[in-house]
């Protein structure tokens, strides 16, 4: 008989759910505050009692953000207490509400009243005061709020908000203002069968709940985390959120990366409804807070419903409504949290390989990158670095002098990470494996204690369940012959469910590599602290950042269920952050382990400076393979083990954009693909990434946040570094007649786009800095940057899948199809409405200046030919790039690594384009210090009031080193006429906004302002005036060929309180 605790597909889940029933009527309603409330007056909730005796809590968290909790096993309203899950940034919800109100400067109230006919309750929120506070986020104005209609019989919920019509592109003369036409609209509602549930009669932890949400016919939905990669706007499908070591995204359904049903490495069950109220300013988002399996039927079995299902822990959903997508992101991240400031080098070019097996391999990679002049900032060393796959060790034979190695690499600009997997090998070593010994001595490993309700209670009957190649299969853990080939012969029966024996698992890295091991009990605070201290040796040697891999944790299928921990393993759980750890099955808290893994690493790295002077005030970075919503407070996210296929390249942009809606700052895929492509006709693996694919991946990703080439070498691939392709061609002259040109193009084109990225690194850094302030991602969907363009809901929708915008003014449209599908190497590019756009004239080097081309009207679709050739003059056109009118874009010189000052400070030039008025804020610091981070952020200020008596602050979001040691400078342009013509006056103002750092060491004591003009404008008669005229020296040039006015300002940018440049006829 199948174990009800095991993973099942969403299709099977909803097949079973057809027979479930749920509450149909509200019998009573209470506004009583739970006794656990930290701030009772900020509870803002009501408890509903239904006719089946189950209870539900509906609670306002913000004036337009509410929460619904429903657990059919709850029999007392006090069980719905004030405590939050680990996902939320504070321990108690009422405390968080209080702190967010204080930060935003708002006062709001909730009211409850019954309708005159007694058929429903109205639970409403209203902002009574909203203070304007300079520099602070403010989402609300007086009068804002929401109404929740709680219908009694049949029970259902309707959320209603006053919505303003979108402004007309061409308004009707004398028509009433849009504000005067605002009206109440439904923004979210459930069906008359709001909840259905089932509690297993024997295995009581299985308590399954389905929430039916109405899906408006014209609604469009975005987000869904990594599962958002197949198409940016979701089409009907099933989805499974259950962290899974899903190599090549094909293990459950065997369809590959274009199948949204596959459970992936990371779970982020957050999505937005962006068009249920057409022609009105409204976006409504939903987030399910549940660390276990979430199954979604997104309009697949019934186009009128989104069915949200949980298999464990009940239903806990947050719903937030706002006018625009950026506002949703800001509100959502105000409760989930935002990342800390990462080192600037994170945005550079990185190289990783499973197969750099000795120190000479790393030196060779460094030397070859430097010799061909391709900038590189990071090298990632896989488990080859370890001594016998013992985490936190180094191999004394192949890497005999790690400190010397790290020093040599760092002196050449290379920062290194290594793969840290949450397994501690059972094998001691000569001299002692201290992590193993300490963990055993202190009882820090997960114990082999099992939940046996509904089973025979016999080890002999245990079978583990997994999926592979589209099929479900079982594994007998007693069979030593099916274990990985590293010789583990432990007696499963003798050690099963023995409370004093650690759970015995194991990880296989393939190729005979791996180890049996124990797993630290990271759901306990003291174990997390211990784990963090284990990094001391590696960082003392010179490691700079952490590559957190196998994070589920990923375990060989002979040791657990779904390539993870055994589903019935009983573990410590601190899922509710304010409570003492309890005990739950691994499957109930499936994503919590990896969440706490990233947290433990982040905290450990943050405290290293106490024992390592070399880490004093240094920012840390973790690259994580997956976890749950909120993990990006601690780590960047990469999308796991992809492959060298066009399908994986096709989903990359949409995946990054979808994850970014949650506020993730650094995310991306392995460029070129980790695994090899397998030819379906022959079954043979290709030995390197297709050269055309690698070119398209590099060129199309050049402004995505995470920019890492990563592949598996061993017996699988020969190479993937761009410089290796012309060398391979030289060794294989038989390729020359048909593909020689293509192999030679790889190095040149990839180098060009790496250099272009490095010239624009300040734009990427400014966007990453912004992310702390407002939660917005680096690479943004056009729905974030062009909220006024309603064509995205119809004819322009397809462009959302594979176009992205950096900050707000640079639009990138990658080529995602190869010549086998797209012989013309072209694509349609959509330019959002209401702006003019210019073909990009940004180039990596100052001596490559190109005049501005003719502007293109927004709303246009351009058929762009982007051929790959060996001609350098064609390289800028391999990926279509457009600039918004009025764009302000800083550039710096291309250096071989970020912070490379061998040639002195790196002068900044500021490109200012004709068109709309605009403002750009740039953030200047040393790129590595923790003290640079703003000290007045939302995530810091809500902590500032901490006192010894205060209950339950999740201190994890605080960085005590943040001191605001940075300089931010506003660069603005105001024009007298738009578009700019020979009669226009352009006024550029450069002024510091925050000045607690002098960037002279990095940027020097001169910067350049370049005002670009349209092709038809003659710049020779233009007059230039600068204020102040005295005290600062300037050089002024006019370039009639490029049609530019160039001003060299001879001071460090932001030194003067204000510089005003006026260019007039």
C-alpha cells in the first residue's frame, strides 16, 4: 500500500481531492485577540467558526495586505497565535505591523460590521493618517484601504478596493479626472467552496487543504518563482512546489525545462494577477507560506479557478493588492525581507567547473582568461577541492597550499568560492576530522528517529520513493548493492529508528565521487551557530564566498525519499520562529532545512570578523541552489543543474524575471549549461556546448544579475570556457570548412559582451543597491518598468518572455533560437508605448563612439537581424539593445576585474540621451565594505527599537556594520521641449543626495558628462553654461561627427553641492 506521506504529483492530488468536503457556513465570528499577541492593538484579525467546527483566521497585516489561515485540525482559536514562520522578518505579526506602521508613518484602523440583511460581514481597513517622510517608502495616503466581504452561507471571501482607471493614452477633452472616476472593484475572491480538506484517519500529519480562488477570464498571472520560466505569463497547468534535486528539470514528467509541472530546486509560491480589472490600476499578489508540498491547479481542470493545495500544515496565504507591480514588490518585501548589500564583484564574470581537480587547473584558467583579455572576477572550485569529500577540508595532495593559491589568485583579481554541501562524511582522517568529531560529541547531527504511524513499524518494510526519467520507483535501503559506489555497507535495519544514532545518509557527486555522511540538525539554533564556525579554516586560507550546493539536502535515492531526507524522519523544527523547536517529519518542513542552511552560513560568515582580522568589515556572499521564499535575505539564487540545450536558454530570461518579482537581487542560470546536450537520435552526449548556443547565452545574458559559466568536465565535457573554442578548432581542422567562422567567433563575441557588461557595471551595481531600498530586482520585466503599457495583456504579451530591462532605461532582447529554428538569425523586438527608443550606441571602449541613430516610436515592433559573424563591427548587433529616450547611463573603463586599479582610478562617464526629463541616482562606495550599506533601511529601522524587554524580533535582518558609508549622487535632466531639437534647452543637474564616502580612490578626480543629440541636430552652435562657473575646472568639447556635447568636470563626482550644466541654442 502506498504511504500517504510520500510525494504525489499535483494531478494525483487533485484527483483525490474530488471527494473532499469543507465548511459551507460561518456560524460565528470573534474579534478576540490571541493571548500571545506581542502588540494586541495591532492584531487586526477575526476568527471564523464554521458549521463543521473548523476555524479560520482572517487578518489585515497592511491596509491592503491580508492573511488567511485555515487548518482543519485546529480546534481552539488560541492555536492561531501571533507567531510568524521563519519566512516573515519578525517573530510576531502584531509587532511587525506596529514596526511597519512606525517606519512608514501611517495610522490605520480596522472595522467589522454586519450587513443589514445579516448575510455577510464587512471587515475593512482604512488609513486615517499618512505622513510624508523624506526618503521613506510611502505606499498609502489617507483614505486608502480595503474591504473584505465575508459571506456567511455559502461561505466565501471577496476582497474589494477602490481602483482608479488607467490614464487614457489620448484623453477625452474636458473628461473627468481619472481620480474622480475611481470605483470599488473586486480584486480577489474565493468560490462558494472556499475550502475543502482531508485529514488522514491514521497518519494525522497528512492534513490536506484546497483553497479555490476565482480566476477572472481576462486575468493574466505572473511570478511563480523558478516555475515561472516556461512563459512569463502563466498558461493553464499543474504545478508542484517541492524542493527536488531535479537534474535537467525532467525527472518527474520527463518533458524537460519547458514543462511547468516539474518540482524544481527552489520553491517560491508567489504570483501576481495583473489584469483581472482591465483598464484599472490594480495588481493583486498571493503568497503561500508552507515549507512542504504545494500543489497548484492553475486553471487546468477548470479555467475559472486557481486551486491552491497543501498536503501538510494547513493553509496560510497572504494576499496583497496595489496599483502597480513595483508597489506589490515593495509591499511584499516589506514583510518577507530584502537582501543585504552584496560585494560588487558578484556582478562580474565568473567561471566554474566540476572538474578543476588541482591547483594547476585554476592557474591555467586564470592565465588563459588574462592572456586573451576577457575580464574575470570569480573562480568556483567544486568538491574536487575537498579531502575525500569531507566538507570544510582541502585536499593536501592536489591543493597542497590553499593559502598560497588563494593569495596568488586574489593578487590577479580572482575571488574564489568552493562547494559546501550540508553533509559531514562519516570517515575520519589522520589528524582528525574535527567537524565530524565535534558533531558526534555534541549531538549536533539529525537523529535516526522515525514517524511510524500508519506503518508496520518494521525497518524491513521500509521503501524509499523517488522519480526519475518520468517514472516513479521505489528503493530498498537495505540493499547495499544499489548504494553509490563509494563502499558504504552500513546496516540499515540495525540503525533504523534508533534515537541515539545519527541519521545515516549519503551524497553522490557522480563518477565514483561522494561519501556517506551525517547531516547537521540545522533547525536548532546552537547547531546553526556551530555550522557557521566551521567556515573559519577556509576563510583563513583566503576563500571569499560560498557556493551552497545540494541544498534540499540532496541525498542519494538509496538513503531517502525524493533524493532527499526520508519523508518520515523526525526532525527538529523551528518553522515558527518564536517557539521552542518541536519535532516534525521531514516532509512537513521540507524546505525549512535548506532555508536554515543558508541562514546558518550567512550568520557564520557575518561573525568571522571576530576571529579573522582579514574579514573585518567585509561583505559576504552565498550562492545558493534553492530553498524557500525569503532565502534571498541570505543568498543569491542559481537555478540548478541545467544542460547545454536551447530549451534551457529559452527559459533563462523568464525565470530570472519571475524570481525577481519576489525581490531577489542576484539570480541566474549556468551560462552554456552544466550538463551536456544528449543527441536524441544517437543517445550520444556532446563534449562541449554548441558554439552558437554559448554565444547567444553570453550575449543575451550580458546584463542579467548572475553571470557565471559553469559546466561538468570529468568524463562528460571537454571545455566550455570561451577561449577554448578557437583552440579546439586549431586541433580539429575538419571543422574549418563549415564551422570555422563560428568557432572563431566564440571568443571574440563573448569577450565583447563581457567587456560591455564591465563598462556598465555601475548600472548593475546601482540596481543592486536599489534592491535594498525598494525590493526591485536588477533585471526587470517590462511590466515593472512600463506599467502604462496595456498591450502586454494582448498583442505584446509574447515579448515578456524574453526581453528584459535593467533598472529602467536599457532594454535587452536576446536571440533565443538557434539557426536550426531561425535561419535568418532575427527576431521581433517590442518597444514599450509612450516613449521613444534609440538603438543602443553603448560600446565598451571610449574610442568606439558611435553617433546616435534615429529614434523609434514606442509601440513599434522591429524585426531585428542579429547575425553572428567574425567581424568586430558586427558584434554590437549580436543582441538587440535599445535605450529609452532621456536615459541617463553611467559607464566606466573596462578593467580585467572589478576594482582593478592597476592603471589608476577608473573614470566615470555619464551618457545623457535626448528626450524625456529623467533622474538617475548612482551609489558610490568601495564595493566590498559592510559599512557602506545604508543604516536607515526598512529592514534595519524596524529593528532599531529593540530592547531587552521586547518580544520576538528576528534579528537576522540586521547588519550592525551598516553605517551608511556611501555617496549617492542625483543626475537629472530637464528639457524645454520634447523631443529635443535645435531649439531645446537641456539642463543637467548633478548633486549629492547622501555623502558619507569619498569615491576618489575608485573614480579619480575627474568625470565626464556626454549629452547625445539626434542625428538631425547640429551641435556646433549650441551654447554651454555651467554653474558654479568658478571653483571647479571644466573642459568642454563638441563633437559634430558624434553629435555630442562633452564636459569633463575636474572633481570627484558629488564633491560639489550642485553642478548645473545648461546647453541651449
